[in-house]
C-alpha cells in the first residue's frame, strides 16, 4: 500500500518487517552520530550523568527523570538532524523558511538541553554538597 499525491512517486518498501524497521532506525541513529557533532556532545553528557547517578546513588525517581531527559534530548537531536537533512535536500539556496525550520528545530534541542541541565543541577548539586 503506497502513498498517492499529485503525480509524485514515493519510495515504499513492500516487504517491510518489524526487524527491517528497527534496522532503519538504528541506521538513522548511526548516521546522526557519524554526521552530527552535537550527538557526541549529548552522549558525553549522558555518560557523565549516568556515572554521577551511580556514584551518588540517586533514587529510582531521579533515575527515571534523568533517563527520560537523556532520551528526550537525543530524540530532539535526531528530529533536528532529520529536519536539517530534508531542508538541505529541498533547497541549497538561502531561503527564509529553510533557515527558520533549521533554527527552530535547533532551538528546540537547545531549550530541552538547558532545561535538562537545570534539572540535573537540582538533582546533583545537593548530593555533591552532602559530601562536605
């Protein structure tokens, strides 16, 4: 079953399975890590948060919050990468709408990263001061 619309042809995989869908998703994540510097930066901070969580023995609820925030930031970065790729595919010329799409999607990642950092400080700073 394919998509139809205004004479355009869409690529549709006819023998798509759950396993091939996972494969495509993993390929997308690999691609983002290999082409987007910020994915590496997010991964570095995620590892730091996980190490800090283990060292400070954060609570179950704090783990849930930290892991959710890590997932949201990674997911937003993947969406941002997809928006940038599609925008680059559509136009290579300077375009107000293309710039807006890229800037807004990057802004979403920035906002979530800042919120995550503040929440991380709320969780970890008191635990750090308990050491002294």
